[in-house]
C-alpha cells in the first residue's frame, strides 16, 4: 500500500546521514525522488506534515505534464480515472463574446492531452512507486548550514535534531527554506487571490468535457470536468483586506465565492454549493521575478538546488505550476543520473561537491528561459483577463480574446 512507503515519525537521531535529501513531499518533491529512483539513485523525502498534503483540490495537467508523467512511469495509473478534455472555451460576461478551441485527440505525436486531476491522486501515484521508507513525515526543515571544513550540508529540523546530507534538493514550496538559504528573493504577492474547490455530485453531472472560463469585471471564473461526478472550479480576483480572516474557513470562502458568481448561470453556483467545505480554499497568489543574473544564486552553495514552487512560484493563469514542477523533476533525474556516474559517493569530498554543483548549475541554466517566459506570460495574462477598467476590458474582449482565442493556454504546454 501507499503508506508502506512512508515513515510517519520525525527524525530522532541527531547524527543521521543521507546521500540525497529532498525537502518537501509535494508534487515536485515526490516526482524528483521518483525521477532519481528511476535512474538508480536513492533519496529521502522530508515532509513537514503528518501525511500527504491535500491543499489544492485539483489542477489541470497539460501535454507537457503528461510527457513527464510518462517518463516517470505513473501516467498509466491516472489516465483511466479522469476525463480527457475535448476543448477549451472562454467567454466574456461583459460583452457575451465567446471562443472555443478543440483539442487534438488520437494517438499521434500532435495529441493535445489535457485532464483535470485531483492533487492527492497524483501524490499517491508518485508515492506508490517509491521504495519503502522513502518519505518521512513530521520532518520540518527550519535551517541549513554549510560546514566550512566538511563537504556535507547540515539540515536542522523543527524538533531540534540535525541531519547531514551530501546532496539537497529543496522542493519545499513558495515559502522555501532552502531557496532562502541559497539567497533567492522571497516570493511577492501578485495582488490577487484564488478561490478553488471540487464539486462532487451523487449523479452524473451535465458539464461538457471542457475547460470553461468566464471573464467579468475584475473577476475570472472557471470550471473543468474531472470525472463524470466531479467538477473542479476556480475564481480569481484582486486581494481584499478580509481575505486573511476568512481563508481558513471553507464555508465563509464558499459564501464569498457565491457572491462573486451571483450573476452567472445557476449550474455554476450549484457547483460551488455541491463542493465539500474541506475542498474549498482561498490562497494569496505569489510570484518571484528573477533577473537573468539572479539564476546564478546557487553558485557557491555546493550540492544544493531547488525545484517546483521553491524555484518558480507563479500565478495560475496558464495552469502550468504543477506541469513545470514535473518538468523540473524529470530534468533533475536525467542530469543528476549522468553526473553521478563520475562521482565517488563513498569518498565524498570537495571534488564530488564541485561535480554536483556543476550539474545543478546546468539544470538551472536549462530551466531559466522557459520558466521565465511562463512566469511572465502567466502574470500578464492574469492582469488582462481580470481587468476591471474600461480600457482593460476593451483590450481583453476585442484584442486579446479575438487574436489569441484560447490557444495561449496551449502555447506553453509544449516543453
């Protein structure tokens, strides 16, 4: 079973040593551990929570994500459970203008595979493929130390224990301790929030197998079919003072969501009403802008790097957050697997650290251009889509929308 591969207690041995430590047991962390496992490298995943985290009901996986999941050997476990989307539709609630893009299906290389997947299903699929004992829960990292006389990196845990590692990969999310230690700037607020939820019906719903977005005055609403009985929905808007007060209360967030969609068709409000409170959440959107030279902040930090949201927090307007994390994992597995062929793990010293640091620099350089493009495009797209001024709505409804239709979502789905 899944949890035979995981250890639920914190680390109690302050002198514990590991070859490779992955910090964070989310999509990026588990995918990275699995990518390493596929090339014969054992790693230990440290997860701060007491179980796999369910925050974020679902996400959309675009063709680039499915390519990564195929590479990791877990796509087959997910495809049969979730609906293959037929297309993407967008419409303006201000002008009534509507556009739709059909997704290419079939077995050809040009297939545009897109499905909305429960986050927990992806985590479980990844975790089940890991060797027993690969994930350790209740293991929150609070600080990293680099010993000047030792080639090891020391990690301090919240319970006061310490662990030394030869290689550290930080996949610990937007508020990454590892990224901060490496010198990366903190992610900044995008000035917007996202409300998300998963509607569950006791019967087969009547939603088409589409991703549908509706743009209004300063608000964007979307819903996507996951299965015959599940529909994922989301709302994005500008941040408000009361957000911090209600974000931890699913019922209050539901009320805020219903207020935002009160002018939309009844089946949309019904989806929000049909969502269990524990699937509804409100989260502030964060983004990190990096100048080209800032991607070199990992230099001098030895055999330590970051991936997923720890590396590239971005707004969800292109639906690429989890997809980029999976891309990171596959590339890290490939590059680290190649680098380890010339590394002596038994006699670990500065020459070995230098080889791994060179590998990680190669990884960051390879990710820089694509990740920067997706972050920028997502941020600009969000501003245009949620424009509340008359000028911005004109640009959205009569320039951006007619020119790009919904194909902009597919442009960045090719890795």
